[in-house]
């Protein structure tokens, strides 16, 4: 049963829910540090030894042959291949709208200012492949990098007993045109991507979900490389009013509660009869679903139906929660959306169920968790580009602004900064008095 709380009694429960931010025990951090240090010291030899130790298999070679990718793709169920390909098309179309272009502006005096968009050279994708593999996660992480124009995408995933990653990893990689795939997982895979080995080149950014050891490794190598985020458990908040169908609401809460025993599923509503009806539907649905044990614990520990006195209270609480997934099942979801400031992704209306976004609609399902939607965004094409500022100044502009720049630099006691401008002004002023002293590179006015 999912607990029901009055708005006034919500504080203790919500404190528990909001405390689920990703964190690691000292034991995990220490173990991961040893793994990272081993890969730094011994490269492939450490990767192979650690993979044999943790996965019980020694991949040979670490890099998966191209033929194995094609074979897995050919062996994929035809219907599943069609569905994944269609989902990939939807995701690619959506992310194509995010593509940015370089721009320049004429600032007068012959000065050009601008911003240059340059994709990363190499991106690393971590793809889980132990007891479960989620092709949707591979699509959501790889496609934005491809749309951004990343030159090389390198994919790591734990080997199965045959020494290669899960067949669906290989098949989906081939469907996406990825060729650099490596049979290694865990913290050692993250370390290899960050530091580079003979088999796995060092990348610029690592993205993708993983267990606590993978997440801790990403945190430890951040700075050597960029990472997407340190993701916490999944979460959903449903803001609903009297118009909502309680069966839909209950089903959507459970769609997230099945992820993990630490997943959070919360209904916020000013309509108590809806909350009570949702409780009843949840109680009926859970025993019939395969992952019922996980859902029962998640709902008990991190689930809630919160009944507010007003819709204004409900909106305030929703913004406080800053959920990864937010469904608005209300009479006018578009108007309600304008009051939402904090959410990773917003699903409008009764037919925009959260799994639509997980799999098929096109927007990215890699979203900020643990309240970080207050400042973070979904994974996007922007995560795989660099923005370079461009400044093209002229002698004419420097003559006009140089003294101001010098004054600013001196106010910060950075006299070498001031000197770099002063020597140019001196040269330009000398040239004004003696035209033959004008340097060949100076622009004419």
C-alpha cells in the first residue's frame, strides 16, 4: 500500500525522500580508488585482471570484432529491431532540433565577436549489461553525441559468459552505426575510458548509467574527463486533480516504483477521493506485477499520496520536490505547466504516460534526479559540444578602449595585464605621430 499523508504532515516523509541523492560508502569509494589506480598503472593488464575477477571471464580481445556486432543485429527479433529503429528515429529527430550553430556579430570598428560550436573529439558510453540491459539507455546516450557530431564514440559494457557484451548491446550498437565496442564493465571500464589503455582510447566525456561502483568511478575521474551526472534513484511526481483517472495515476506511479527499492513515486493532489482511489488501485495492481517485491518496498519507504488543501499548495510542493519525471494529469495541463519551475521532464495530460518518454517520444530520458532539477537539465546535444568565444579586435577599437582596460587591470593589481595593452597603445600612438612606424599587421582606419 502506498501511504497517504495530509499536507501538514508531509515534512518527515519528504525529508527522507529528498535525502536519496547519490552518495557512496567509504568502502565503495576506497575500492573504486584502488581500481582506478590499478588501471592507471597497468592499463589493459589491469582491465583484464579486474574483469576476470568481477565478471568471471577474460575477454579476448577487449575490443569486440565488427562481425560480432553485425551477427547480433541479424539475430535480433525482427519486431524488436523495427521498434528500436523507430524509437531511434524519433530520438534523432527531437535532438536534431537542439543542434546549435556558430555565430558572429559585427560590433563596429571592424570588431567581430562570436561563438564557435565544436563537438567533442571522443565520447565514452557506459552501458550496463549484467542481469538486465536497456536498449533505450543506449539510444538516449549515443544519439545526442552523434547529432552533436562527435568524431568517435566508444562504448563499454560488461562481458557475458561468452566474453562479449549482451547481444542486445551489440545489436543496438550496430543499428546505430557504432563500431568501437569493448567487453569491459564496472569501475575498470570507466577508468579505462578516462585514462586510456592500449585497447581503449581516453575520451573527453563519459555518460551512461551504472551501479554504485560505476557512479563512484565517474565521480573520481571527473576533472580528468567530463561526465554527465551522478544519477540517483528514479523518481516520479504526479500532480493531479479531480479530473484524473485513478487507475492511470496508480499505473504510472508503479512504472517508476519497479525500477529500484529506492525509487520514489509520489502523488500530489488537492482531491482526497482521488488519493484514496489511487491507493486502492495500487493495492490491486502490485500483486499482479512481476517486480512486486521491489515495488512494495519502494512504495513503503519512498512512496506517498500527499493531499493538499489547495492547488496552490500542490504546485508549491511539486516545485519543492523538483522531480526527475513530472506528470500533470489535470483539467488544463498547459496552463498548469506555466507554474512549474523545477522538473526534469514534464508529461502533459492523461495519455502522456511516463513510459512514452522513456522509450519512444524522442526527448531524452537521462534526467536530473534527487532534486537536482532545480539547476540541471536532461542530457542533450549540448552535453557533447564546446562553445568557444571568438574575439577579433582592431587597432581602432583598442585605441578607444585601451585606457579603460588598463584601468580595470590595475584595479585588480594585475600590472602585466595592463602592460600587455599599454605596449600596443604606445605603438599605435607612436604610429599616429610617425606614419612610417605603423606595423605591417596594423589595420588602416
